[in-house]
């Protein structure tokens, strides 16, 4: 996407992006925001062009409450915090 400076990695899974689309294109939300469905699709397309997809591993946790979904994506991407060193892998013993 031209002209966008990314300061953060945006981590999103396919199910989360689908949920964003479902919620943001609800008629009551479009009316409240004063935008058309096409306008919101443009916003979603712009978001999709800069995100980093996160692959889900359903064997870890088959279900999570909706409020934890975003946190799980952040954890899956393992983004370092400002000032932190990158974690070093530990050698397996035994």
C-alpha cells in the first residue's frame, strides 16, 4: 500500500478478518458511521493489504472466548515489546 508507514506488525487470522467484515458491514454500523458498504469494503481491503496473516493451530486451544481472540493472535506472532531483546531459543536437553 503506497504511502503507509507501518510502525507495528498487524497480526490477523482469517477467522478474525471475516469477523471484522461481518461486524463492520452490518447495516446499523454503516448507517451510524455514515458510510456505504463499498466504502467499508475499501477500508477492509486497505487493512488486508497491510496485515500479517497468522496461521492458527487449533490443537493448542480449540475454542477461545471472543475477547481473547485478538490476544491469541498477538501471542502467535510473538511481537517483541519496545526495548525488549528478541527471545533466544533454549536448547533442548535430555
